[in-house]
C-alpha cells in the first residue's frame, strides 16, 4: 500500500513535469480520482464507455493529502454510486 502511494506520487510528478497525456487503466476508484483529470467507466461485456466523469481537482496534486479533502471523497462516492447502479441494472 505504501509503495503504491509512492508510485502514484511519482507518476503524478512526472506527468506534470513532462506535460504528457497518458491513458491509465485501473480498477481502483480512489487511484483513478487521485491521478486522472477524466475517468471513463467501462461497461461489462461488450466493453463500451458507460460514463464519463470530469475530475476537477487542482494540480499539482498531493495524492496523500488529497484523500483528506471532502471533494475527493465526493468524487469517489459518485463513481461508486454509478458502478453500484450499473450492477443493480445487470441483476434485474
């Protein structure tokens, strides 16, 4: 867990320094919110874009301190809510 946070901090720093655009795939919603400017949620098979969320958190980001902010928590909850509703609709 500690190594993961260190790697997230390093990735964030490198992206800011280089001004690069990156497609980052993760199943970890808090990680997606911490690192991304935009999160695309994929549907189950066939994999299509089911939703798009803009992550309007200021940069540069301290991924450790970020987790303490209310807006970060709201964004993670919003993603979880979308996924939860998607799972419910698949079970119906």
